[in-house]
């Protein structure tokens, strides 16, 4: 599941992840779109941009955590120790990253701990 409000970045992520062997849902460009999809579906993992046009993806992160679904933060913002609790345990990638780094981080995050 990709949550990214910049269409070109979202399409690039989708293509990159599909080339790396992932089945992709999205990109979801708004909080409402993502939460609506999550009502009836569950991804194996999610890739979340934090700052979306309609707010932050914290509500999406809460929904994923509540269901035990891992996610990776993919943001233009650097990792921050003062990040909200919903994001503290998530792997954090600062845009841009290589396709290999992205795929490796997602695969690692999907492994049981």
C-alpha cells in the first residue's frame, strides 16, 4: 500500500516496487482514500508519506498499528526523535532513496520480529 500525495512520486514508487516483485495498491493520495480502502482491505505492508495535501498520515499509521500491519515512513522530512508516537518504531526513509534501499527496507519491515 502506497500513501503519497504527489502523483509523479506515487507512480514512480508503484513502478519501482512492482519491478522489485511487490503487488501494489495505490498510490492513495489522501487520508480519506487510504482509510476508505483500509476499511475492507489489509496490505502486507504500507509505505507512508507523512505530509499529505489533506493533513498528516498519523491516522493511517494508527489504523495500521491497530491491525498489526507494518509500515515504512517515506518522507521529505528527516527522522526525528520528537516524532509522534505512531511513527517512532517505524523504519524511516528520507526522500529520495534508491529502488534497492526502498525494496530492502520494506522486505525487512515485513519480517516477523
